[in-house]
C-alpha cells in the first residue's frame, strides 16, 4: 500500500534541546511542522487507502521524502539546486517520522529504508512524501 502526499510550509528538523536542569523540549515550530505532516498524512491515507486504520500498521515501511527549503533573502540559489547547509537531512527525516508516528505506523523502528533529499526552492517550501507500507506474510 502506497501513500503519497505533500506538506506545505518550511520543513523543520527534529532537534531536542536540554535545559541546564535536564528538561528536554522541542521548538514550537518543530511541533507545528509535525502536526502538519500528521494531518496531511491522515487525509491522504483516508483518500488513498480504504479501510486503513490510522496508527495500526505494524509491518515494514519504506519512505521517500524530498524537502524543499527556502533560501534566506540575502542568498540566491536556483530552485532544485542541492542544499548543503543546515538543517541536517537526518534531522528533517526524524521530524517527518515523529509526525507520522501513530498516524501511519506504530513506531519509527518499522522504517526499513528511506530515500531522503533536500533542495532549495525559490517558490513554495515544503515536502513531497511517499510512504510504502510493505506487504509481508
């Protein structure tokens, strides 16, 4: 079963911070991005997969994601050009995984492979996502 969807907005990396008192927290922008990812996935799953039970899939997962990032006003990059700056690609993927947990799958450990790309976008920042819920016996 394959679910494809787009998430508009600036992709946010998942970076946990720790205070001097040991309290771990996330930035508000990251939480908002994860909610947007979850909502887009929920809508796509309902439209593309009849009878799919949200958060109940427990099999292997393959993922593809292309993150489009907006350059700052002081820099110029061609749309589609390689993005070689922060945020790290693995942190962008982790933010995506956290947004999809309990929506498309039970736990991140189910992801068996992922293709991740980040690029500049002079138009609309966001992400294009494809999740393959691998059929297994």
